[in-house]
């Protein structure tokens, strides 16, 4: 089975049994698969849909998927060079210096292929695998303390490339990504969650964020997709506000680990919501 090649905040690997259980409840097989907040793509890779449209508002993430689809051997070649340089150093401070050199390069380089390879490296070596940009659009996550023995798995990348063949990969808003969705298509919406608290808040995957106003807009599109005859599933926080937004639809509670919180006591098992229109 294919699997994500990135660690992504809010990734759904741990929730795959619940997600696939909800998928199995569809009254019929779906036509096309849409995932406009692709992130690490756990559900996408686990079901390997034959016809799919995936997208993300972060253009660098979308471009990485394009490069994995169209030139995975080039990505692997660049990663081998980076891995050799990084792992040849055993001193923590030396590795830290290499990390910041590549972080600066990532924010300046124009080559899509090199940028994509560096993104995989940064994802493996930055603090907690977080992707965060400042208001200027520069990746600004600090170095993470780790003792990695490898930076990537070539088999995982090659398998991901095979799954991505024929997949439409877009960069931009979710509104554009779902524009062509029609009756019988399946759409999985996994936006940045409404935060449970100020310390649990993490919505800045890009320099713009995803506030409550955006959540309300998304609710409107959920309803529109429902009217079109699409099958829709959405993930979000288990909060009264979210329940109010999606009154009239089916709400499923699922158990998940909370990973993004500045306080250790604020991490652990919590319930989240899966919302479906079927």
C-alpha cells in the first residue's frame, strides 16, 4: 500500500480506519476523488483512486506532488546528495548548521526540483515536522533535535509516483479545486481545524491562515457540493461551533492524538469529528 512521504500537521494516518469505514458507507461507488487540502495525503494514498483531483493552497506542496509524479528519479538524486552531506556529520551543531543553510536555500531557490527535494529534507529534520511560513511566505520552522539515520525512503517515493500518475494536481484555493466536482464524485475536506484553545491553535500552513470566516465559507461549499449530488466527508474539531455549522448532516466522533500544542499537558487523546452528507 502506498503511504505519505511527508509528516504533515493534522495528518490522517492514525484515523485511516475511521475514514475508510465512512467511505465504505457510501451508497454506491464514487466517480472521481477530490482532496483539496491534500497535506500528507494519507487517505488518498491508502485508497489509490483511479481518477483524482488533489490540491493545496501551499504552492510548494502542490509542486512537490507534481515533481514526485513527473520526475521522482530527479528528486531521489537530489535527496541522495543532501542525505550524504547531512548524515556524514555526526555533531549536532554541524547538522544544525546544514539545516539552516538548506532552509535559506529553500526560501531563495527557483528550481522546482531542488526546492521539492529540500522540502522533504526540511520536513524530516525540522521541529516536529511542522510546515509554517511567516507573513512574507518564508519557511521559518527551527531545527529539530533528532538522530536520524536516513532522510527518505526511495521505495515510498517511487510508489507514490506510480499512484500519482494521471492525477490532476492543482495549486490554489479549495474553491477552484472542487469547481468541476459533479454528482457521484467524492470530496474529502480536511481544512486546518478550528482550534480548541489558543495554545492548540495551528492554522498557518501558509502566511495567510484559516480563520472562522474561512470555516463558514467552507461550510457554504459543503452545502453546495451536497446540492450537486456529491458525496462529501469533512474533518474538524469536536466543538459546539462545528456541530452548529453542520447541523442536519451526520456527525461521527473519532479518537485522535493531539500533536500540536505548546504545552505538553495539552497533548494526548481527544475526539474529533468526521462529518458526512450520506
